[in-house]
């Protein structure tokens, strides 16, 4: 990346966390990096659903190591719920699900429409990743109107704002406590869902596109040797 990074006028990253990773490798580029977030994908719209207090459906999107599926399985062990996992499960993940007696459903290689339907059918969206570049499932849940339990790490904390119940992704007890709290507390769920509707507005495609357009205009108007100031 060294040559293109040094030659370009501006570098955009999707989060402050990603920006800092770039700068840890190339600190000289600090004045070239602009943070512009991901936008909410099309198709995720508000869909009302009564919360299933008896056996809530917990949606987990992704099964790669950073998605922290194993700790989530331990966290829901013994709870009355259905864990809906999207993504191919490894043999060890399948074995852990069986050992812990977790009721689950699994889908992989599904269409965008099927993913959207999974959010609609869910009661809770769990996003307790160990590391991420951004965190689109938070926005997808916000837009659909589903309560979110998410990792208290960057950039997830920034993306979620006050629209998620934040937990320690390394602590099974913390994940379990977060899930139980949103299962049991109707007022908490309602507050987080309403905050989610507000949170997602700044990630609408038109708002993100405007930020990119402003960067392009600044590059076009800049002198060939100028360096753009950092902006948000």
C-alpha cells in the first residue's frame, strides 16, 4: 500500500479505529486521512414485531473467528431462546451448540432479501465481535427496529451510540447479562429501539454520499501539492 497511499490526495476510512490502524503503519499520512462511515444498505426498513418474551429469537450475523460465536453460545446456554446464526458453522461450533443444548437455526449463502427477513423475524440482534472495521449489523437492526446487544469496543461503540446494550465481548457473563437485561426489561428495549431509529439517520446513503462528494470537491479545488485537513 505504501506507494498508492503516498501518492493519493486523500485517504478515506470507515471509522476512527480503522484510521488509527492505518496511521500506526503510516503516521506521516495523518493529514490525508478522512473518516467517512459506511451507509445503511438499502432494504432495511422499520418492521413492527411483538417481542417474544417466552422464547426470543437472537440473530447472529457471521461466523468467522472475530464474530465471537463460541462465547455467544456459552452466554445463551440455558436461556429460553432460539439462536439464529447466519454463516457456515465449523465442526467445533456445531459440537459446542450440541454440548450446551442450545436451540438454534443456521443459514448460509443466502440472498439479501433472506438476510433482511432474518432481521424482521428476530427479537434481538447480537453483535459481540472481538474486532470490526465498522459494524453494519447494528445499523441494519436499528433501521428494522430491533434491540441490539453489542461489544463495548471501538468502532462498535461509536457506531451504536446509545442504541445498544454494550457488553464486554471477552466476558461470557457480561454477554449473558446484557442479553438477559434486554429480554426482561421492556422499557430498556423500547428506549434502545427508539434511539436506534435516531442513530441510523446519520448513516443514510444520501448523508454518506454527501460526505464523499465534499471530499471529491475539495480534491478538485486543491492545488496539486496541497494536503487536505482532516475532516469528519
